[in-house]
């Protein structure tokens, strides 16, 4: 939105996702044994699978750690997972080096101020519709849908459409 330059969507090779507030609605649920529960949107999962089929890699970087995140990522074929991360830019750099990507070929989806360094480190940044105002003010684009409510699928659709238009 407010950034003058951004990597074109058809040049994005890596989608980087935060978890709480992006893949989930941001609420924390705890079970009777103190285990953390997460709720994921099935349409987000389908969109992520479609992205992988057209050659766009997917990575997850989260400041928190939860077994449910690992399980969901593995279900979706996502192997680039960094949880319990304090420095998300360092995690991005590691994942890019391992996968042969430049951070400028990455698009990240974020929701809160702790993600601002990550949003500034990639080629294109997106905030979910219900992201904190400080985030919405600095990203390249904002979804119409909220985190955990199909926002990731919306971004996947943008990337798929951009890739298809680039090949037309």
C-alpha cells in the first residue's frame, strides 16, 4: 500500500506465512491438559496446495510453537517451518538460503507489529484485513478477508492469477 516498489506478483517464488492471526484467527485455545489448539480454514489449505502445484514454495515462520502447526503443515506438504522464532528476518534468511530464494522473491502475510521487520524484508508484503493498523499502513496490499477466515486463500488466488496472466 505505502511502499513505492514491490516485486511483481508473477515473480513471487516463495509465500511466507505467519501463523497466529494469519493461518488462524489469532485466538489462543487451550485444552484440558494445557495443550494449545489451533483452528485452520480448509480453503486456505486448498489454496496452499494449488500454489505448490504451480511451483510456488510455502514457508511458515511463527513466534510461537505448537504441535498443531507442525501437523497442519505436514498435511499440506509444507516442510519449511520455523517455530518459536524471535527473529523472523533471520528465519527468512535461513529458509531462503536453504531453498535457493532471494527475500525479494518472497511474499509474506502478516498481522501484527512484531511482523513489521519481516514485512520490510520481503519483495511483497500483505496484511490480513483485521491486522493491526500499524501493519496495514506499511504493507503493499491488504486482504478483504480476515486471518483464519480465508485470507491466505485470497492471497493464493492473487498469486495463481498473476502467474497465469504472466504466461498468457
